[in-house]
């Protein structure tokens, strides 16, 4: 996984990280043989890849995770691969499935797994966008974290 950008303002503990990755929605748990519940492989792989990238960002920048109970605001922007039917052009709203809340869940769970915060219940405000990327951009997931 490549970082597109990683910026931070340590004084305000405000972080922005963009990752070159095809946005993936969090899949629902499935029931398998013997009624065992499991997370779909695509979800597990995407969450592991994203959490490794976030953990690398934390380690490289010497970031101190947000303390338990600290309320946070998160802005998320997903740029999915542009379908050929749209031709060339700028970013466009992605009004197809999967739903935006499933993208949000995967990003928040990945950041929790990476140790950016104690628990994603600390996120009390979310703003999210689900777009098709412009023809000259790569699929990307970007998120910003702001303490309140």
C-alpha cells in the first residue's frame, strides 16, 4: 500500500492520511458450516491492509494515539475506480452500492485496529463522501481526524 499523502499538525493533534487503495465496504458477517460466523475474506484483507498503512503512519510520524474518552471528528472521502461508461471527466458522486456507512465502518475499524484511538466509539461526528475518481486520479481513501 502506498501513501499518497500523510500530513499532521502535532500541536492540534490533527491528522490526514490518504491511501492508494480501492475503497472497500465492510461486509456483513456470514454464517458458515456448523453455524460459525465469519467475516468475508475481502473485508478481512482490506481492513488488514488499511490498518497496516495507518499503523505505519503512526510509527513513522511518532504519533501518540488519542486518549480514551477523547471525542473525535472524522472526515472520510472515498474515490472508487471510474467505470468506463462514464468516460473521461472529473470526480462524480457514486450513487450505487455499497452504501456509504459500510465504507465508514471499514475505515473506523481499521484505525481502531491500528491503534490510532482507543475505540471507534470516540468518533462522535462523521462527514463522508463516496465518489468515482476523475480519470486522471487513482482510487483513494482519505480520512482526517480532528479532536473536539
